[in-house]
């Protein structure tokens, strides 16, 4: 963070000197073009360059003065800007007139020293313009900084929300799995409990190795899903059948990490577990126009509640998935629940199709 701040200050300082040089070079060029309309000797170019250089040098202290009084009251700022601009304009007029008379007029001496301040008012307007540009650019940079900070704060809040939603699944999933392992130990099924614990460790390692706010290829998400299903198959054995049908052209599509697991868990808990003969969960993924369509369907008893209410405020798995999709895609997604034929529940998710680069 400190390095970024130092880099920003260096960039701002470099930007000032580039603008300073470009601005006063432009001033000299404009006056040179204007002098072409009159018959001026070639030495007049030197007068213009000296005048621009004097303006360049005199405005540098203004920068440091304005930085020192930046946080002062508006009226004090106005007074200081007017006074400093007038003083610099007077000094600039003296330098300009002196070089013009000494070089171009071959050492001409005016009748009064007040003549050295000739054109002070005109130069005062130029100094005021310089000051206005300085404050305008400075305020614009401050506005951009505030926008950047607001965007960073929003991004950090968004990432925190995604992490919270992802990590919310871990305790929920762990509770169910550890409860099943505990049951196996109570009934003396130690071999099954050991196998289940081994599968659980692999799944948790996968979970920890993947950033919760990043998207992963669908193919990798399916690998995580298989680890989870290996755990569940220890519990259900032949009662659990899973069919995965993924189109070849969407295997590398990017999806939220571990977003399929809570949907499968929901199907197992409310469908497969309630059937003595077991059941089947079907996972399909295919391209749908410019989107990725993912379907999770089971052949369980279905849902007795209205699907609209279940879709909006379902269990932890459904609600979590919906919130994660909304946080990641805003309004550019769909999450619908419909009856599966001939029986069961069907979950359809449609998200933008993003391929791994």
C-alpha cells in the first residue's frame, strides 16, 4: 500500500512537470506565431523564450505555496491566489521588459522605473489562468481518487460478501458429513467411517485450495463435485445414482467454485434420502445462445411447497447459491425451480458463458 502511494505521488509530480513544460512551450509558440504578423528581427525569438522561461520559473513557487494553503478557508485561498498571482505577474513584467529593452532595444532605458511594470495587468490574467488550471486539475485528481476509493471499498465489500457466502457452505456441509460419520461409528461401521473421512479430507483440501471469489472451469468444478459424491456414495452405496452430461464446448466455461455441491446436496437430502430404493440425480450443462445452461434434476418425491416460495427462500443450499449468483452476475442470470418429469425437482441455472482464456 505504501509503495502504491509513493508511486502515485511520483506519477503526479511527473505529470506536473510535463504539463508545466508543455504549457509554457505552447505560450512561447503562440506568441511566436503572433509575431509573424509583424516585421520582427530574429532576435525576438530569444525574447519570447526568455519570457516563457521566466513564466515557467515564477509559477513553480506558486505550486508549493498553493499546496501549503490547500486546506485553508475559501476566502483565504482566494486572497492568497490573487496576491501571489499579482506579485508573480509584476516580477514577470519586470523581467520581460528588461530583456526586451536590453536585448531588442539595445539597452534602452525608460524615463521612470515604473515603466518596468508595464503589462503587469495582462500578465496578471495569465497568472490567474495558470492558478485556475492548477486548482482545477488538482480538484479533478482528488475527485478521481475519491472515486477510486469508493470503487475499492465496493469491491472489497463485494469480495467479503462472496467469501462469506462460500464459507457459509463449509460448516453446513461439515455438520451433515460429520453427523453421518458419527452415525457410522455408533453402528460399528468403522471401515465405512474411515473411507468417508478420507474422502472428506480430499474435498476440504480442494475447497481450501480454491479462492472463494474466483471462478473456475466447469471441468474442475465437476472434479470437486465427484469428490463430494464419493463421500455421499459411502453413505448411500447403490441407492445413489448420478448422471453427468456435459457438452464438450462448455467444459472450460467459468463458473463459481463449489456452486454445484449445495444443489446436489439439496437433491440428496430431500429426494434420494427419502426413497427406500434410492434415486438418481442428473447434472447437465450446455450452451444456450450466449449463456451457459446448467440443470440439476432428481427423481425424488418433489416438493409439497409452492416452487416460487422455495426458489426465493429455500434451504441453505438454494438460498446460498442464489445469493452468490446475484453477487457475481447482478441481474444477468436466472435461477428457476420446476417440477421434473415424471417426478422430482428440476433446478435450472443460466449464467453468461465465459470461456477460459
